[in-house]
């Protein structure tokens, strides 16, 4: 989150446990209102959370693509010699 944070409660560290990370996200401050939109000036809190979600999902997609590629390669290596 930020090096200039006044408290560690709002800082997510790489070595935090999954439970600690979830607790920090659940206790994060968002913006007033019910609208969810990305606007760093009007809604900095929700915009920050949306940025984390976007990066998390992008990384998950990369991992899924790599796993799929590995599985395809294993299947091809196993089946091609038998053809």
C-alpha cells in the first residue's frame, strides 16, 4: 500500500499470512456512497482496492495460462510418440 503509512494496519506485506491479508482488506476504508467506480480523485479508497483486484486477477490468469500450457505439453509429449 504505502511506505508513508502511519500504521501497519493498512500495509499489506508479502510475507503476511493469508488470514492477515484478508483481515486488512476487510477493514480497509472505502469511500462514501454505493457506486463502485474507478476515480482516484473522487473515490481514492475504492480505486485503490480495484487496482489490487485488477493486478491479482491478471496474475491469476497468467498462472492459469502457464498451468494449461504445461498440461498441453505433457499430453502432447505423452501421446505424440504413441501415434
